[in-house]
């Protein structure tokens, strides 16, 4: 956020900085120091650069340090710098950076990703000089030529022209090139050159002339500055500050002495010059810091007495928020915060900084009531001191009370000067009332004391408050009547208790009056009471009052009543005279720094100042914007327990460690800085990243095992009260932006494979966001077994395996078929022919004339019959194993022929019906053989045992099963009988082996006329 004052007006409104132009200010500047403890490589800061990105670069005795508002990143000789001590820093037009060191000239590009812990630094060689030449000054012209001021004169370097910097003659009258300590580019294309021998100007044509004063050229020029008006400022080693007036041409310019130690300059040794955004020129001297307001020749000077931490000031620069950065010779760097906060301590007349209350007297002067009895013992809690501010410093007085008086532990509303000029002080030994005497007379004036004898319920007075009628309200720490009111018109005290509608045994700790004249009281135990129309109304949490102690009450200019609590933040009651009360809450959810609130005040623009446990918040109720100020912004340290606005619009803040004041100005809107990606760590390993961060970054594809992913981000904002928050989202996982938060890092530990974009933007206190978010694109690869190439490889491997298995199975099937064919052929040709031959020979032998005896004839007949049966069986076997007979139609043909031959021979009429969906469908040999044997057994039973005259055979085969139904009109049989032989059992066993089912139905002998035998077989067919 912007500072409380516009940039550069940091000190303009500080009251009475000087009694005279030559005086050295004793005012305490709002300074914040950074040293090696905070990360600087050295406490000696020779030069400061603010770059185009908003970073601050500090050149120290031990390297370069980059500051982004959060921390320091250092660049040292370990990174390739040719020398440890840095004299000059420059950002060139192409975005690269230059450093002049005690060991030579260094060049690097912080926008390039750093791929190792070391930054790549290029050392530029300077012709005809040793590599350890001391480089003091750097400048770049519009053509990109780099000008280099060294201990051996002036050099120039041009990219692609010469790898080494070339000497530029400067003073032909001297045999030795002068030491060049300062360079300044002129708007006309010329170059101002500050050297130990004087001031020179080199025009665009290359002509060099010495620029002299009326009494000679200024000697040993150390720094140069051209301000917005066109004046050229010259700082020297021993002569102080010189200036060339605007409008003078370099050819005819005269150098005139402008300021020295004799006229108020901090010292005659001027080491650095800088102009702030409001036109103020700052001069860093060995001896302090001086500032020249526009159109003023008399400086305001600051030394250690003003809070500077060092005697020697070496360097200066202003950041984008208007803060002035001050580099010192041995105390690091200081930030002069342009917030307008002014701190007061013992040097300003405060004998104690333990503030109990801040009040305003009848004349409008701010007064501070502190703990402490005497100047020698300001830490004592047994006495109090009253300090009043006269516009320059505080003056103290100890009110005339007994030395043994115990003042209790109250704070804030504990002392005041009333509307008639009388002074009131509460103690634990009664209420002290002083007459309307000047502040300085309190120590010598006797007070009137109110005690229980005067009608008080208790002598222990905790807080006081005067209402618009002049009555004084009191909070008491003990008794059952803890609220009392002193009536001015009657000079009497009335007390109140729970019977009047107040919470029992609870002490008030805050008072306020609304615009209708009703008095509001906040209680230690929580809740509010309103006293109107001579009666109390109490409001608790159920009525909307925030939880916790009602520590402070404040009525703003609009008539709203504000309540600050110890747990619930702040609440606004827009019309406190109406019931029910309407509360608007403000807590940490609305960006308050803490819900533990101690004090409240408002300024003329309606902004509410909230003293909390974690700094001072400034709330704009119209927008909800919240700014936070701490000691880093110049505010007094400690909890801001007391906040008031005086009649001049100055706000005063008191804490247990000091007093601060501010004269606020209206707030201007500004855009927040762009967020930047600062660092990316993958599994703890830092990824290549530019030193200045990146607005956009694309990471290489990340392995699925790469865990976790950490992304750090930041925005540069040096403004007082500005506390950037950040919103981020992960596209691919998050739909919306997350809530603003102050954390600057996010860790993703278990992201699924996919494409992602991380986006982050800065959010200012006014709710405005960065115009463009910073982003990181990355992709998390799936595990290798989920990647397309692996899936394709696996598919190809499976296809290859399947193909090889198919080839193998095909070879096996072909081998089996060849074996079956060979076996069938061998059986048919060898065994079949032999059996046929036996049958034929036995028949021939039996028919020979004069043949054998009847017994022999019978044996030959039996041999022939057996041989023919074997031939038939062998034929069935050959048929079953012959692969050429594996089709469905071959089975049907075999069954039809067998049934026809056998049953027709027995004079049995046969009806064979076959319905086959796929005649060419193959059947495994075992299925074909077992089914045929079942059929054969059933047909044999018909022919031999049934005595039937008609047989019906129905054969049906579809894609999933085969059904065989055989029926005759014979005599039938008993399916459960034991005289059926092995035929039925064999049929059942074979069908079960084929995982089929069989049903047998037959008539009984005692059921004449019933049908013969029915055999139904169902067999599942293999896929």
C-alpha cells in the first residue's frame, strides 16, 4: 500500500525540525536498520542501485546484495566477482548489470536462469591495465557504450567492438591519468566526469574541457547528480557541495560553491547524492545526512542525534514507495520511512516511555500520562508523570499527590482535563480533582480528594470519563456497585449496581457517548451497557456484541459507535440509538492483524485507527481496505494501547515503549506490484531460476516420483503499511483463486499426472490485484506403465506373444491332426485289412467241400463274426479319430447311416430328423466319439430289446448346445430297475462326461398302451 504521506514528503510535516538553518536536528527520524544480522554480506555499504524491476542492490565491502523487501540474496567472489568490495552498480539498457569492484569490472545477467549455485559473472578486461584495477564509477550512454571511471583514468567499452575496455584521454597536461570517481550522462549526449584533478565535460564529438569555479576547479570530485530542474550537483572530498545552475551550457558553465559544513552541510566530504520523487536533494556526507528542499539553499541536517546509526553516510537511493535508503560506513543500511510517524523519547523531554494514557488539554496540546514517580526512577509504578507537548518537546510535571499513593493498573481513560479546565486523576486511594490551573502548576496545587466518605462506593478508581453535560463517570475495581457518576450540578456521586441492569461484579473498562447523549460502557467480562433516559440497557453476545472484553469505545465523525474487544476484533454500530443494534464486524478475516484490540480513533477522512496486539491497523470503512503499521514503519514499539486525535488532526499513539504521532493525508490509490516467481524446488533440489525471479517459467516434464514441488513467490512493495497478500490457483486442480494470504510459498506433495499451470497474483490492501499473474507451467508424467509408449510396447508384446502362441497352437493342432490321420490310416490299412482278411479266410474255410466237422464249422463261423464285429468297431474308432470327419455334418451322416442300416435290417421303420445351424462346425474328436457311442448304444437297445416297429430320432444343434431325442413304440423298460444291464449306466456316464443331461422315460408293465422308450440328451457345445 501507499504510505501515509505521498512519496518524498516524509519529513515535510514533521513539526519544527530545526530552530535555525544551521542547527543539527535532534528529532528522531523514522528509521529501520538492516545489517549483517539481517543478511547483508557486510555492514559497509558503498553504493545502492534501484533497478527497473523494483529491487534494491547494495554494493558492500564483501559483495553485492539484492533486496526484495523480504530478504537478501548475495553475490560474492565465490560467484565470480573479481573483487570483494563494490564501488559502483549499474543496470544497462539491455537489462544486464555491471559492478565496479576493487578488482575490476564485472558483468552478469540476472534474468538468465542460474543452473548452478554460482551465478555466471563475466569479467571484462580493461586494456593496458592489470586485472585488479579499482573501478569507481559507471555510466551508459544512449548508444549502449559503457563508460568506466577507474583509478587509472577513463575507459569506454562497446559491445561487439572490442573485448577489452579502451582508454579515453582526459587531461593531456598530466603525465598520469587522473583517478575518476564519478560519471554523469548529460541530456545532450555528453558526459560529466568527476576526477581527483577536477570536473570535466566530454561532449558528443569527443572534445574534453575542464569546468572550473571562479577560484579554480573543484578538487577531488566524488559524486555527481543532475536534478529534474537541470541543476548539476557536485560532491567533493574536502570542499563540500558545488552546483552548476540549470540552463548553463557545459561549454560556458561555471561551478559555484553551494554548501559546506560552515553553512549547515553535514560534512565537507560528500560521498553520494540523490534526488527523491518530490524534488528533495539528499547529500550523504562523512558526518551525517543533509537534505535540500526544492528552491532552498539551506540544508536540514541529521546526525546520530536524529537516529542515524553511523557517522559516515556513504550512499543513497530512493525506492518506488519514496523511502530513502541510507548506506553507512559501518552500520549497514537504513531505511528512512516516509510514513509521517514521529517517535518521542527522553531526548524529547519524556522522562518515561511507559505510556498509561494520551490526552488533550483544553488548549489542544497533546499530553502523555506515564508511569514513573521521579526522573531518577521512571520505572516505578507507584507514581505518575504528566507530559505536555509544546510543539517541539515535552515538559513534565508530577501532580501533587502523596508519595505513597497507589495509582492502580488502569490505562487509557484514566486522566483528563475537563471542559472547565479542571484536572482529574484516579487512584486506588480515591479520586483527585485539581482546579483549573496551568499544567505547570499541578505540582504545587493541592487537589480535592473524593473517597468513600464523599459517597464513592470504593476508593479504587479504575477509569474516568466526562460526558457532554460535564458529569464524570467512574469505573471502580471493587464493591458490588462498580459504576458511579459524579454530578457536576449537585457535586454528588450516584452509584449503580446489578439492580439497575448492569452485569453483577463486573468493572467497566471503556466509556463513550453517542450523538444523542447516551453514555455507553464496555465491561471487563464482555458486553455493553447504554445509559439513556435514566436507565441502563445491557447488550451481550446474543445481541451481536463481539466476544471478549470491551476494551475501547469510540464515536466517529459520522456518529457511528465502534467497539474494540479482546477476542472479536472491531464492530461498528451504525445507529447506536436504535434497537435492535446493527453490528458490522471487522476481524482477521477482513485483514486485521489481530482480533485483540486495545484502542480506537478516526481521522478527518473517516479512516479508523485500530491499535492491536500486532501493530496498528488503518481501516477504511467505505472500502474495507486495511493497512498495517509496525515499528518497521516508524511506529513506537509495543502494543498501541492508546490512540487519540487532537484538534489539529494529528493522531497520537501510546504504548508501553513510547509515543508516536502522525499528521495523515488522504490515501491515493495505487496498483499493486506484479507477483514474481522466486524459487522452485523439486524434491528439495533448486531448479534453474533467474536471480531476479521470473514472471513466467516453464519447467521440464516432471517424473511421477518427483515429490514434493515447492514454489516460492513474492512481490516488491516497500510502502509503509503495505502488507502484500497473495492469491494463487493451480489450473488443472483448482477452479477458483484461493483466499488472499501472506504466505509466500506453496508445496504440492501428491499431484496426479497431468498438465498444470500455477498462477499467483499480489493483492494490495485496497483489494486491487496485479494486472497479470506470474505463472509456472509444468507437466507431471504418468508412471512409465501408464505412458503411451509403454502401453503400445505392451500391446505389441501381447500381440507378438499371442501370435507366437497361435503359431505354436497351430503347429500342435496340425501335428495332432497329422498324428490322428496317420493313426486312422494305419488302423484302416493294417489292422482293418487284416481283420477283414481273417473274416474272409474263415468264411472260405467254412465253405470248403468236405469241410470240417460241425464243431470246427461253428468255430470258424464265430471267428468270422468276431472279425466282422471288430472291423465295425475299428471303423468307428477310425472315424472318431480321423480329423477329416470333425464337422457336424459328418457326425449326422454317420448316425443316420448307422441307424438306417441296423434298424432297417430289423424291419423297424426309422424317422431321422436333423436340424443343424452350422453343418461345417467342428466338433472335438472326444465329443464326437462319446456322442456317437451314446447314440449307438441307444439304437442297439431299440433293435435288440424294445421289440418296436417304429423309431423316431430328432437331432438338433445350434450355437450353444446339441439335443438328441430318440423314441420308439416298443415294450419299454423300468428305468429304475436292476435288470437293465450296463447299457443305461454307460449312457449316463458318457453324457455326464460331456457335462450334459439325460432324461429316460418308459412305460411300465402294469401300464398297457403307454409309449415305449424316450431318451432325451442335451450336451453343451464348446465355444
